[in-house]
C-alpha cells in the first residue's frame, strides 16, 4: 500500500503536472492561486493600515525629537556610539544613553520617553531619569537633535 505522497509523486512523474492534490480534487491550481492572491492582498492592506494608524498616532502624540541628519547611531553590545559626521567625532554611550537614542529613533515623544526608561531599567528610577535628562540636554547643546518637519 503506497502513501498519498508516493501516489502523487508517481502521477506527477508520468503526467508532468505537479499538484498537491489528487486528480479528483475539484479546485484547480488557478483557483488556488487566485485565493492565495486575495489572501495576501488582504494581509498587505491590513499591514499598511496598521502602519498608517501607528504613524498618525505617533504624530498626534507629538513625537517631536529625532537625531539630527549629521549624527549617526551605532548599537553595540553594551550601549552604543554616536558619530558626528560634521565634526568627525565619536562618543561612546552608556546603556541609558543608548536606550534614549533608540527611543528617539522609534519616534517616542519626549514626555513618554522617561516613563519607558524607568520601566526598562531596574534600580534607582530617579538616577536613570536624571541621566536621560542630562543626556538630552547635552544633545540639544551640541545641536544634535531636531524636530521633524510638520505637514501644514
């Protein structure tokens, strides 16, 4: 007694048609392909809608800060590095400072950023928040932050 796989393999070999169902299947490959296209299209539309809603919510929440165009961030195992292309200088970042940069790159508004950091780091929440605030102040002082353009 042969398995279904063996029967389908023999049939495909002799006929040259490769199908995942036997000859008595009522749906053709074209119908399967059409159904798959409809399914994929619905999933892509759902993803686009979700991204649009997330972007709109981020804009409505006032995501106001991001790294300036001349500043690059490179993640490392513990912390990261900021590279100023204009001045050709690099700064190593602590874990807290790297987390601040990651949140800014993700579009996190400044008022939400500190609560996220408090939840992420164990230990003294006040010390983490103070380090994050002083790091943001230093980024502002160096002119490494900018506000995203608004759509008027």
